[in-house]
C-alpha cells in the first residue's frame, strides 16, 4: 500500500526488482483499491487536491470493504493529507479520528504519520489544544522516523509560539537542534520559522525578518508554496515591527498573491489589503506593488 511521504506531494515510484527465478509475490493486490490510491497520488502530484480527495475516498471505502487494517491506516493518512491540501482541515481531522478509532477497536497499530496529520490538521483548524496533544502523542509513542519526530516538535513549537509560550517554543527549538541534521529544505525551513517566532517574542524583529525570509526561500525550494506564503507573511510582520513599512508592503503583497493563486482567498484577502494600505502610506505606486 502506498502512503504519501510526510507533507510531501510527490508521487511514490515503486521499482520492481529483477531476478533470475520465480519470486513469491504474496497474495494478489486489490486492483480497485490500488488503482484508486495511485490515482489519488497522481492527482496530488499534479496539484489537483479535490480530485485526489475523491480518489482516496474510493480507496478508503474499499479498504473498509475488505476489512484491511493496514490499508485503512495508510489510505486514511493519504486522504487526510489531500483534504488539508484542498483546504478542508476539519475534514482531515475527522478522517484521521475515524481511522484511529477503527484501528484502536481492533487493537491494530496506528501509524504515527496518521496521528501527525491529525495534529497538523487540528492546528490548521485553530484547535491548538488538540494539535499539541496529538503532536505530543507522536513523541510519547516513540516514533522511529526522525522526520516524523521533527514534524511533531515543529507543530509543538507553532502552538507554543501562538500561545506566546517562550519556554515551550525554546524546548521545541532545542529538541530539533538535538536531532540528526537534515539537508531537506522543508525541515530546515521548520527550524528557521520557529527561530523567527522566538525572535519576535524576544523583541528582535530584525533577526526574525532574516529568519522568516530564509524560511520562505527553503519553502520555495521544497515546493511548499503554502508554507512559503506563511513565511513571507511572518516576514512582513517582522519588517513592519522593524519600521520598514515599504518592505512590509512588498512582503505582504508577495504572500497574498501566492495565496490567491493557490486558491486560498481567505488567507490572501487580508494580506493584499495590508499591502495596499501600506503601499499608500509609503507612497508606492500600484505598479510597484504588483
């Protein structure tokens, strides 16, 4: 069963191994389930999350039909990820909770990635308590994948920052620093974003601005455009606090434009409005803020 890599939207390529003789391939796959799951993965890779949601729902229904606990966990994770990408974090939370309840009833192992996507979706929905609780559960269960552990600490850090909990935020930053180094751009962006939030809490907007801009660059390289827009927005806040209103206007414009082109009008509208207002205050012309 294919499970999407954590917060990555690339297609998984499964290479068959050649051999010199017959190989026992195990029981035959469920074609309907596999085709729907792979179609969902392909749709996500083409940035078609709504189509991915439909395909993953077909695959998840089939997983329940065949009473396959492993497939339920894997496909539910994929579906929740697609629902988040489609702008439905509450739907993603419901998907994760339903699958977890199913696995718990039969005393089957719950994939830590499924708990983590629940934490991320809860955060996106504004439920900080549920988000922090699920992220902590991932850590308490001793997840083996270091990337899963990193993401859990990142979410814990975001919650702490939103609560102005400097100590909790520092704990998350320290935990990330203690993990083996990673060359993945999105993981480096996580660290920079948390450090930027800490700098703001420490009344260092200039330092925060540099960190948020670095985070935005890494998000771009990781093809995480939603995260990039968020980092640019944070950079705009830091620039404004640093007394650099013209730079803030530019950063808010870039963040809002990216969000708008991603179809996230709820996030885009206030950012573009702030860019327009600051542009007028600083005497920037309309053409210079496009």
